[in-house]
C-alpha cells in the first residue's frame, strides 16, 4: 500500500471516512484460521459488508449469520469456526471498530474524538443490552410487569412503583418555604422518607409483585446488560415511604469480587509492590520556584525530595516491619496448606519436608489430569466433600496448589537459614526469582479473604424521577450501611465455602465478616455518585469512597449471546466436551475464558477483548482497621458503625446526612421543579424498546 494515500474504511459516528498514513499502524490483521471452503465464503461476505454503510453492514452480517446457522451442521467443526469468526467480526464492527481490506482484512479500534468516550461506551453497551429484549422470556416478563392487575382492591402495574414527580415537586416547594436550615431539614425528613429493603423471596406489600421481579425490571434500565452472577449475592431496593406504594428510589447489589485487581490489591497490601514500598524511606516532593542565575526576575519550577524520617528512624522502622512481615508470610503458606487435602498426593513427611522430587511429582499429576477436565457438572443435593475432593477437577487443583505452596515454603526455609535477621531475609526474598515465594504467600492470604470478607458493588444507582434528587448518592451510601453489613454477616456467617471445602475434602466455614467494598466506574471520568462521599463518624474517622487508581482491562460484555453460543459449540467440538461449565472451581469469569479460548482457536488476537476505556477503581473500608484485618495482622474488626443492635438508627443517621449534604443543596442548585415537570412515567417502560 502507498503510505501517502488514504484508504476507504468503516464509517461510523466514531470514525472518520478516510485513514491517513499515521493511522495505519493501528490496524492489525483479522484473518481467522478457516479451511479453504469457509475462508472463501468469509472473504466474500466481509468484502460485501465493507461496501455498505455501517448500520447496513452490521445488519447484513447478522442476516448472514442467521442464514448459515440454519445450514451449518451442528457437529461440523469448520462450519462452527466460520460462524464464530463472522459473529466476532459483526460484534466488533457494531462497536465502531474500523476495517480496511489491504491484502487481507485489518481492524483498528474506534477512533474517538476528545470527550466521546462516554457516549461511545454507552452506545456500544446499548447494543447488547437491547438485544436482551428480543428474547421471548424477557419480553414476557416485561409485559407481565407492565400489565395492569388488581391487588388489594386497587389497580397496579410496575408504574405504581415509579415515583410521582408532581408530589416530589410539591414537597420541594414545602422544603424551600421553611424558615431556616433546621426547619428545611425537618420538612425534608417528612417529604422524602428513604429506607433500604433486602430483596428476598417475599412480595411487595403494596403491589403484590415479587421483590426479585421489581429489582429485575428496574435493572433492565441499566446501560450494562443484565446477567446473573454466581456466588454470593445481596440485592436491595431503596424505597420512599412518603409516597403511596413506596416507589423505588434506586437499586443496588453486592456480588463476588474479581480475584485479582492490581489497584485494589496494592491499596490493601496484597502485592509485592506494597512490601517494596514499605522498605523505602518516607519522602515528600516539594515544589517551589527559584530565580535563574544571572537573569533577574526570571524563575523556574524546581522539585526537591524531602526526607520525612531520619536514617535512624528509617532503619528502626524497616527492621520492625520485616519482623512483622516474615512470620505473617510463613503463616499464610502454612494456613493454606492446612486447608488442602493432601493424603492421596503425598505423605506427612513429604508435606513437612518437601523435596524437589515431590514438587515435580505433584506438577506431573496436575498436568496429566488436565485432559480429564471435560463436562464437569454442578453437584446437587447433599455434597460429599471427600468425593468432590478426589474428582479429576479438584485433584488437579489440589496438586497444583500444594506444589506451588511447597515450592514457596522451600524458598523461605532456605533463605531463613542463610540470613541472620528478618530484614535481610525479606530483602533476599524480594530479589529471589522476582519474589515468587512472597507472591505465593500473599496470594494464599488473598484467596482466604477475597470470597468472604470483600464484596463488589455490582449494581448501584438511582431510578427516575428520584435521580434528580441525587438518589444515586443515597444508594451508594446505604449499600455500605450497618444494616447491610449486618445482613451480610448474618447470612454468610455459617455458610460453607464450597471451593475451599472441596479442596480440603471436608466442610469448611470461613470467617465471613464484611470488611471492604469495591466497585469500578463505567466511564473514565469516574462516577458522580461515588465522588466526594465522605461521611464523618468522628473527628478522625470517615466512611469514604476512595479512588484507588485506573484500569483498562479485558471484558466480554460487548460480545452478544449468539456469539458466545457459537464459540461454545466450536470449542466443545475441538475439546470433545465442555471444559468451561460454570462449575465452582473451574476458574473465574467463565464467559471471558470461553471467548479467550475461542479467539485462540481462530488465531485471533486477545486485543479484541480490550475495553479501550479506562475506568476508575473505588474502594470503601467498613472498619477503622480494615487493612490490618485483611493483611492478617489482627482478627478483630472495628466497624465504623458498631454492630451493637442499633444498626437501623445508624442507617437513619446516614440518610439524614444525605438529606443535609446533598438533597438540600440539590434543590437550590438546579431547576429541579422544571425537570420534574418534564418527567413522564411511561418513559421508563421497557416495552418502548420492542
């Protein structure tokens, strides 16, 4: 290709019509591994698609996928590879990826103008979200919730649970007419009366709808497609007792955290980087200006590193820290080994004094069992943990984990013998094979805490018209209230840890006191409902959402259900069965692992899983010693709001804080009355998308 010429490419709202030579480096080949027959069909279809307008292009490929889906034999590998490849391409083009035909098809990420990231992401999520409404079962559910019915002598529908904006507007006028701030706050207490309600199997007292159905209906209004999540979950409605039927102000949900998230793990202290940081002298960078010599009146910016501790203080501190860290790391390894059934893998002596030969044998066992990981099934009824433990899946996991832990233990033992104090031991370990043994110990501790003491805020937001009152802020406060913490602790305090019990071969109940909540913004600029949330507990303690960093990770949310279905068929034909079965113990993010596997089979780069939008990682500590607890330094957990039987009172204090801090200022800062007048309940009907 002549680098001085422009090339025709995909047109969309988020890309230009022509590609200049500087853009060409962004394009990478998209050449799936197909046989000659199907590669010819693939090339013909894509060439035809490129000549169409963007919307027509995606629609054309969708039609072709449906056409060939009815033709391709379900057990024909090459045909299913073709369907998977064309489906992946269709989804990427629907997200605004650019395509050219230059000695083969090449793709590049969407080219966004400044400020377009949020709109782009919203539009791309909308594609998959709206696809849900084509599913018959979803349509039936929506129509059932929207259809009027009789309950307790009155006519109701899902709209009965949407706030009356005219009533809200009247109450705002009453608040504004109060004489002083105290009067305004007292009026606000009667005007808007929020409470948080756990979603269980019961029905709404005012409409008769199942609480789960109410939550599900409003969840479909979110940008991100609605998908059920395995593991521990708590769902909540935030409702307004001041209006008839107690309409929904917002919804929230807690779910299991991702196993590894660098920004969160660095903040808590679960990474080697935090240990390295501990061993550095504390300093601060001072910024000032100085006169440039010989040029009177001219200044230049200067940075100066100022030490915050003397050399003596520094040496005492790192000595004390290392004396604390080394025993903790060794304890993490020993605790992890004690929670794994090893009887059928090695003897007691081999466990206490492992040799290199023992570790090699364990790795060999793990490798041999890989091929038996097909069609794993979920256990039903009463689970025999011992039988589960010796299944191929868990025997492989046990062999892998024990080998890793014993290898780390051998390293610790060797270094402890060679160095005279813990500080030298720590420094030596950090330099040994890039600190592999330390990482193993830290991961062992993280695994014991991540599924029990941490949860992710997976849904959190306001519902119109209450979003105009910043109900999203209220929901984000209530999801970390003492009422929620107590409900979590009560529900899971005696729940058996399924994966850990299978690894141990007997029932295992882990400490399940909730200590930390994390979440990630959908957009790079962050989330307005988490920003500036800092509830004072006393002069020194705050309940606060903290920004922990930014991430640009991988995800599968942009790939449609039919693409996932096609990939699943293809991978099963290759493996001779299902290796990814949504079964406890197989691994995290089954959908993401499936799509990664499919891309690998087709010879397509994983770069197509990139979000291309950075996100803000937030965290909120629920106790004054959250990080000490999560790092194994203490077993005590000093909650910011004590769980002493007064949880409802403390939760009401949080609601009052929201009223004073955000509600009262909101009604003065924007034309709230006019906004409420423009709101129409019917705009929330999901059937509008049919």
